[in-house]
DNA sequence: ACTGACCCATACGATTTCGGTATAGCAAAA
DNA sequence: TTTTGCTATACCGAAATCGTATGGGTCAGT
C-alpha cells in the first residue's frame, strides 16, 4: 500500500500506456512496468488489459482508479492544510470582544479578516471584561479585544490603538450645553463606574484622570459593560467616563463631551495566552492594527 | 508523499508516543522517529510538540491527521473494491430480459441476486428479441435472458433450463374444451408467429414441431413479443405456440393447452459477449440456474 | 508471409532508502 | 541529585527502486 505506486498507477491508467506515463513521470519505462505489476500482485488481481496498442484498465482497475485519485488528492490537501495551519492561513480563531468596541471595530475588522485570511474558521463572542480573562485562560477563546489590556502572568498583550476618554451624560444635563467640559465641574457628581482595576493607578486611566485634577466623584453604580453604563446615564443615575468609540450605537438621550483640560486616552489591546503558539494570533494582530488605525 | 509515512504518522498521533506506536507497528523506535522527522521536513512544518511525556500533535498535525486517516481508508477501500470487482461481488450488471420471462423468473431471480451479490449495481431492462442482441453487442447490456439462445459469433450462451411449448388459444375456441390437444388439429389454422429464426431448423422449435407432425399453419401475424402474441390470440387472430411460462400474467380469455402427442421444449438461456470477461456474468449464471430450476 | 514499428516484460548492476542496534541527550518525577 | 522515561543521532546491513540493455509479442504495411 504505497502512495507512489498509486501515483504511477493513475498515470498509467490516464495515459493508457506505460511508456507515455513514464515520460510524464520523468522516469524510464521498465521500472514503471515493474511497479505496476507489483501493485497488481499486491491487490491480487489484474488492473490492466495489455494489448499491443497499450494498456486499458480493467473493471477492477477502474474501481481502484477513482479511489486512488481521491487518496492522492486527499494527502496533497492534507499537506497543504498542515502548511496553511502552520502559516496561520487556516484554523479556528475565536475572538472575545467587548460590546463597547463592537460598533466601532467589528464592521471594519471582520471584512478585513475575511479578506486576508479567507480560509479561517472565525468566531466572535461578546464577553464582559471579567469573563474575557477567564475564557482566554481556559483556551475557549484564542484572543480578546480589550480596553485596557488584561494584566496577567500568562497573558500577553499588544496595544493596537487608543481611545480618548469622554464624558457621557444625559442630554438634559446642564453640562451638556457646552461643547467641552472642564474636569473640575465633575466634582461631587455621581459616577457610573466600570470594573477597571481602580487599585492599580497605572491601568485605571479614569482614576488617574480624576486624581490629577483633584476631583472626586462618588460611585453611584458599578456595571460590567460600557453599554450598561450608558443605560444608567440615560436613566439619570449619573455620568460615565468612557472611550470615545462608545458613541457609536449609543442610545439617543445620552451625549458625549470631551474635556476642556484633559485628553487622557485608554489603550485598545489584543490579548492572548503567552503559551499560545497559534500563528493565527500574529496574523490577527496585523489585521487588527491595520483596522484600528482607521477608526 | 509516502503512504507508509502517513500510516506511521497516524499511529504516532494516536498513541501520542513514538515508542508505543513503534510497538503497534512492530518495529523499532529509532527508525520510526526518523520517518516522522522526514515527514515533518517534507511538509515543512512541525507536526508534533515533543515533550518529556511523549508527543502531542500540533494544530498543523491535527489538520493532516484527519486527511491522512481518510486517505489510508480510501486506499484500503480501493484495494478491496478492486478485489470485489474482480471476484464479481461488485460492479454494474445490466440484464436484458424478455417480457415472457418477467412474471415467471424476475420475482425469484431479483431477490436471489440481491441476496447473494448485495453490492452490485443491478439493472433490468425489458427488450424485444431483436434489440437484446444489438444491446448485447454494443455493450449496453451485460447479459440477456433469452428463449432460445442468441446465435452469434461474438455471443456465448448457456442454457439454464427449458420451457415446454404450449398452445395458447382463445377460451372460446372449440379446441379449448379438451385438456390436451393433438398437433394434427392445428392443421390449416392461423398462427401468430414470433420472430424465431424459421430458417434454422435446429433453433426454431416451433417450426420443427410442426414439420415433424406434417402440419402447416398459415402465418396470420408476426409479432415481436410473446405478450403481443397473446393479445392477438385474445383478439381472435389465431393461435400461438409459446413457452409454458407465458401463462403467468397472461390476459384472461386466453387458455393454454399442452399437446397430446408432443412435449417439445424451448431452451431458456443466458447470453453474454464472448469477450466480456466480467466475472459478474459467472455469478449471474449461478443465480439464474438456481432460480430457473425452481420455476 | 515477412518485416519493421511499437509496446510491454525481464535481467542485472548501481544507488537510494529503510529498518535494527547501540547510544546520546533531555526533561520531569522521585 | 538521581532515576526514569522519553526522543534523537550514528552506523551498518538489508531491501527496494531506478536506469540500461535486451527479449518477446502484436499489429500494420509491403
């Protein structure tokens, strides 16, 4: 059961001649003739009818022929598939993303991925900040789109862009009349807080913004997602400080204002397991960087 | 692209260990290790992650694995299919039959064929006497069921049984009152003739029967099939001398009577091209002989 | 009928490839 | 650290493969 013999067999069957098949296979005729006979003795039945004008496959030969062709194609495809997977052109890529980035990023990111990596098996899952980390660690997502990057010993991250922080507030609020708001004006107003690691000043851009301006805002609510925060803003529970991209797909009745005296930004990052040697991660990063630049 | 390497690869992937796979393949571990590395260099990418506890297929390895399994199964099946075709257990068998045999033979023959040759691709085509020969010669049917055998230089035949000749006549005929009819009584009565080769006395059993009894019957009509003959008998056009099996499925109003003084019979034969080395023919013959004995 | 053309089969020597034994190298468990 | 359990490398003998030379059979044309 040798694949080379099958290749020889297919060539002879197609050329209906050992001599012509030998030319096609770039080899001499006698060894090819020997291989065909070996195949026949291995199968246990003649595969060709020999005539003075060439060889004609028997019914048994035709039965083998179609399967031999398939087997050859299948192994060639198997090799190609292995190479494609190794190069990150194929495989399964599961992306955990946060809702806040959905409207801003996905409509550009997904077409770009489909274009440059057409054969991959792509899956997007919306996950809250806390579950993105867990799903990354248990391998149920390959990469995560985060703001900011997940900080964890087993997780590696790459910043692919930034989003300016803006104040989200009800359209009816008196602060909404100005096109930009001084940070000081937030003093004492209730804040809808997102689950950023407030303990770590380096990552909590909101906390450091307020601290730098010596402003304190009582936390009115803690929510998991930017989307939830905006709902509570609309409900009049308070204000939120969120990335600019949250404007897209935001309910009417909530308006966004930049700060007069601050242009703090939050990092947009792609995160993945440090031990994930999946080359798709690298290709995904390239696409994501290209897309984020355009946002 | 060697099938042996793929077999080795599948074994290693399944055992997740070169050593255990070597045991399964009944070979030593080092050459197996070499073959795996050769496969990897041929594909151009690592297929396993080597650890101290064994080998684990990479994503690329898994992509190849499923296709390698299929390719192996396909070639094994190809070999088996070729053997089955050679042994006549598989293939396409197209049977041309005459309507007169349909009711008597087919209900027993077809189930027997399906039972003893379950994998063959079976086709039954009703053909008139003249077309059976043509379709046999142009390969569009494999075998033909005939009464009597086709005589042709390229066609071989095997008699598998006989059918007694009987007189088919209208129930209203005066001759129908007796349970058996003397041949002499047919003198001068119109005959519905079938296209048997009247020129050749050896094959034309009807002509020889009449000649032996020195009886002559004017030919009222010539028809292609026994079925047509019976229709004309019913229509009062004359009488027909037909094989006994035509009684089955015969229209009411036509009765069959044996001859008092003759028990001539016509051969039932299976015919096939002399150059058709199709082993299915042999197996078909066995089935047909078994079935005809029971009729 | 004979001859030439064509094609497949066989023989044999040279090369490549493969499998076995011995052993080194390496990482995790004891 | 030592032991254990893997895989990888080195080398040699055996087997398979390929190329050249040649035999043998069939068909077509003279």
